[in-house]
C-alpha cells in the first residue's frame, strides 16, 4: 500500500498558493482551517463550490433544488415523479463520465434529458463553464491536489495552468494490527467504550453507513449518551410520517378498521376505546357510540378526504405546533392547494422517502451537532480527526461499478484505480488509528475488501494477510468479574419478598431445593435458551416495527441471529441450526401476519426492562407495543409473569423449543406426578390475568416455532394454526359436554343424535350411567325421540365409551385443553399454600423433595442430597 501524505503535509506544500482545488470537500475545509496567514477570499475549494458561486453569471439565474427539477421535468414530460427521479439520477451519474450521453439513453430517457438540460442545475453550470473566457483564475497561482481523482465535470472547472500536487509519498504503508470481533453488537460495544463525552469530537468512525453495523454503532453511542454528528431529513420527522399515514389510510377508508386508525387518531388529539378495534371505520359513526367531538371531526375528514386539499387536511387535523413542517413540505411539492388524490399522495410519500434535499425547519438537537463523526467508507477520502476507527473493511466496503456498463465498460479500470487511491488514503487518516473487522460474515469467515488485494503483490485470503498482527477478542467487558469471598450468611428470613415466576414455581414443585438454588445462583444459558431469547426479541420487533423487518428482509435476521449464536454450535451443525432459525422466523412471520398482530402493533409505550431488545437497539428504537412483553403481578404479590403478547384476553407465548402435543402439556400440569418436568405456565398466566380482570373468556395460546419444519423443508403446504396449542377457560365441565363435546362425535353414524343432543347429554350426565341396564334404556330413549332404528340407536354405545373415558379425565381435543373455573381456583389455592410454605422454609436449606429425576436437574452438582432416580426416596 502506498503511503499517503497527511493533511498537515499537504498544507505545507500548498500554503503559498493563491488557490487550491481538490474534489474532496472535507479536505478543502481542513486546509482552510489550517490557514496561518492573512488571506482575503477563497483558499481551498472544490469544483462544485466554484460552479455554485458562478451559477448566476453563467446561467443568468440561481440554481433550483432537486425536487423542483424533478417536478418540472415530470410536469413537462408527463412521466411519473419516481420514474423521472430515477432517470435524472442516472443522467447526473453519466454526465460525470461522458460528455455526449444522448446515444446511451432510451426514448423516454432522451426526452427527460432534453427537459433536464434546460434547467438551472449544477451539472449544466459545470458543462457550460468556459475556462478560457472566464476571469475566475486570472492572476492566481493554482494548485490541484489529486487531479487523477477528478471526474469529467470536475476537470471542466479546472484552470489551464496549475501545479499538480501528488497525494502519495515514495514509501509504503502496512496496517500494524487489526482487531477481530465476533459480531456487529460486540464491535459497537467495544468501540463506544473508547469514547466519552469529553473526547467525542476527537473521534471519527469509518464504516458502511448503510449497513447493520451503522445502526449498532448509533445505538451504542445513544445508550452511553455520547454525542455524534447527525443529519436530519424530512423522512425522520414523526409528524410528517403521521401525516402521510393519515392520507394513505383515508384514501382507503371504506376498508379500514378502527384498529388501524386508533393510534393515529390518538396522536391528533382524538380518542377511541380499543374495544371497538374490529369495527369498520366507515360504519363506526353509525353506531352512535362515539361522543368525542374531536374524534368525530377527524373521522369525518378521513371519510371525505377527496373533498379536501392537502393544505385543508393539514389545517383540519394536524396540531398547530406540528403544522409548519407539513406546510413547508406541501409548498415545496406544490400540493398545498391540490385536491387529495392517490397519485399525488404516492408522489408525496416517494419524495419524502427518496429525495434528500427536501426542506425542513426542524432543528437538530445541540447534542447531535457536535461529537463523533460517522464516515461513509465508500464516498470519503480525507478525515480531519485525530483518532479514526475503521470498522468492517470487508466485502461491504466494495463499490459496485456495474453502472459503467451502460456508459462504457472500458471505463471500469480507470474508475477502479480512482477507488483504489481513495481507499489507500482513507485507511491512513488520523494520527491514531484502530482497525476492527468481523470474524464472521454471513456464516463464513470474513474476507477483506477486494481493494486490499489490489494494494499488494501477495495473495490475500484473510485479514491476517493485510496487517502485521491479527488479534481476536474484546477489550471491553460489560460485566466485571465478581470476586468470591469466604464465609457464610443466612440466605433469607421470613416471608418471600419476591413473587413466584412461572419458572421459579415450576422449580419449587419439582423440588424445593432446586427452587432455592435457582434463585441464589445463575447457570449458563443453554444454546437453545439463547436462540430462543433472540427469537422472542425478533418476534417483538416483527410485531412493533413490521415495516423495518420487511425492508431488512428475512435473510438479514437469519444471518444476524446465526452470527450472534455462532459460538454455541459445533461447526458441522451450523447449517442445520441456520435452517432451523430460518424456519422458526418463517413460522413467526406467518403467525404474526395470520393473527394481525403487526397491524395492531403501533409502538406507544416506553421500553422498561432489565435486558433490552437487541433489534430495537440496532434500529435506535425506544418504544414497544403496549400488548407485548407485558409484566403483570397479582394483587397478593404471590405471582408475576411477563407475557409475550396479551391481546383481547388471549395470552400468546412463543415456544422455541421442541413442539409438544396437547397430552404432553397435560402431563406437565400433573402436580403430584413424577414423570418429567413440571410446567404450569398456562394456569399460572391465566390466574394472573384473572386476578387483573376476572373474565370467563380467557385463553392461553402456545405457538411452537419449530412445529411443521419438515413441511417447510419439503415445500408441503400446512396451516400456521397447526403450530398452536390452546388452553381455554370454560365455566364448568357440564359446559364442555353440552357445547364442546358434540364436536368430538360428529361422525356420520352419530348424526341421528344431533337433534336430540340435549336430551342425550341429560342422560349421560345422570348418576346412573354406570348401571347394567343403562345402555338399553338409552337406546330406547333415542329410538323414541329420534325415530331411528335400533341398529342406529345402538351406535350410541360408542358415544358412551368416549364419554366415560372423558368424564373424569382431562378435557382435550386435538390441539386444545379446556380448564374449568374450578380448576383455575384450585390451582391458585394450591399455589398460595405453596407460597406460604416456601416462606416458612425461607432462611433454611430448603428440603430436597424431588419429583423429577435428579440426574436431569440443572443444580445436581451443587446439591448434597441423595440422588433420586425414580421411586421413593429418603433424604
């Protein structure tokens, strides 16, 4: 790698010139900041800045903004705004490489070019500048730094006579050392801990600003309250996004439901109860149940949106403190007085999302005007900061030169040479440098950017080939080691001060001593637990921010989760685990869309939890949905649970382990049984919810993310509801037999019972069902009531067999367990007694009374009790 001159060395070479040209704006600014002599006028500048200053002289009028250019061309040609924008961006790029681009354009592109070239744009100024006729460089001694980096437009602005300043020395440079870390989150945490508020302005971070690492870096800096220089565009303004959403929903108002507009209306000062979520918004006013005048006015605007102009909508619904931003946008788009239409709304949304120079008057917070500067690795060269951190340096740093194919593929070598020079200079910025790379990218060993190979005559296979030393490992440890001391103390005394969680209660029932160890010590999470926790975080992200997840794409999250968990699996298992993660995400996406949770998932509550959602942090999000990760505690302080989802008295829990059938779930609820692990989560959570809001209509849904994975792999169709097991609260057992049991006996031979089912059930529920002559009496009753033959009536014997089997057992069907109000009350009473008993044991060693095999216990290495392998024990 050639050694580049520093900014200070370049300044020493050019400081005596009248004017210095370079095509890197940060370099021009850095040179101007070093001026140490009296000077009038410009010292260091760029060709584009010169063109802007000469626009009025050359064109006779000032330049217009990008959106004005796009709208004028769109109006003149009749082509859509988004098509014109794409073509103009392509034309601008082509003009930097070739003077005559007309032959390269298609029919519509040529028409757009003819319109574009007549407008007062920066590109037109640069092409029309005539250096021989201009007095701009008259009597000035000019130096040009890096003429090889200038494109065709830049060269049009250079003087005929100048001194070319080389950017390199006759020496070589090699990176001393590179630090290798496992994933983006670890990189962000370690880099952020090098910086504090007092030295933030000394740092620059070079990275792929459009990649996932940039989000991780921003989140880490935010968490540590370290200021960094930020930009603010119109699409970043919440009230602009709300206004666009209001327009979009209003234009499809006839199909919108209250659930889709409730949060939006709330942001504009209205209010609608969540109990009306399933109402069609169009017909909601007809119910007469809405009395809030503000809400009625907002809905009336929505239902008759086509009769309003964009400006009228803003005046009618947008709060006064948010309106100026909206009006500035509408004025610039020329839509203030235009009637609201689908086409103009689509254009407005597209412009906000894609056109960067839209005006706004929102102030960037002072904390984001100074601090760490985040540098784009693909579009930067010189950096005037003492400490520079280079992150990634892998294939995400490679530039795509495919656009040159439509201009002239022979230009690729020259453009690649320019990129190589920029790359070498960029890597040598700063007086102190830190180079950090990913150990793994996309499940494979990370490879250096291809430009590294062009800097060296040696073969480059890994980062160890581009530096003197490659070191793996973090330098920041988030949790310092705990120093253990000798001695003893009383563990606890008196009543338990914290409620049972679903896990701690299952541990208590399994063995009181396991309960003690589980609350005193922490054991390393198993790999399945770690993966499960991250999939839970993904599910919450998918519900709360579906648009971000869909934009990122499923494979992005598959790769992220696999990368985070890469150290948990043997290398030979990696592909299998990655497939499992991909299938789990596929099932989660289908289920969340099937249930409509992402439609309701408008973030509106602050996240307050011990361990933040990593995907929220990566995106810089601090809000979560009020029905996700909901922590509830019973009034008597005996039970506490965190619900994955709580919506309309339905609790949804995402299960990332081995799928269970309904009979296995029943077995885990067996309090006194000694077969396997105890899990009372369904009854536990239903009890907590019942304590908050007593209700007969409650359900607990277990969604197994790993269910039906074989069908995903083989491409077989399946219903996502097949992944769900339900635990449903019903009033009593008689309710089950009268209302639910019939669906279990609906085969053709039982059809004769349909019309007389209440009578049959009265008989089945009688006390003498076990008498010797019961079947004969039941057959006679059916023949008389249903007018069927004796042979058909005797089919009732099969119904009796099923009934007798179910009568005193668990109430289940293929995917549902039905629990009665008495069952729930009995569970709650038993737990209350266990809480009192556990409080009595508090301060003791807790007895070892296992109901599970000790060899399966996570605390068997700490326990001094006799090992239990099944059967009776004496401890």
